C-alpha cells in the first residue's frame, strides 16, 4: 500500500512493516501488483516449494535441514545459477543458521 507521501507499507496476516524512504512510481506499481497477487504466491509457495520439497512451512525455520532445503530451492531457482554462487549461498546459510 502506498500512502500520500509515496511511502511503502507492507503487511500480511502476521507482519506489518513500514518503510519511510520515498520510492519511485514504478517501484510503487510493482509493490502494488505483487501485493495484489499475494494469495496466488502463497498457493504457489505452498504447493511448489513446501509440499513438493517436503518442508513443513510452519516450522522450517526451527529445523536446520528443512531450512537448508528451502535455501537450496531459492538459490537453485535463481535465473542463471552459477555453481560457485549456489555453493557460497548454501555455505553462508549453513554457517549462519544458528545466529540470530
């Protein structure tokens, strides 16, 4: 949602975050489109990520193995994956999983 000062306010069922940095009009439109498609994206994530990967979407942050499956999925679906980037990304999250 964009307020009259052209600031972005993101929200879902669990989180509301506000950004007090003015954003350009194109980015505002992208935000509005993505926010309007949030239910479709949620269904996509539930089916194609969590269900197909066997990841418990409610608890995957508490289980390192499931968390790493999620990270690997995200890194592998990136356009033009470079193996060294994939390996560095997996290594980073594996090393920093315990840090909060």
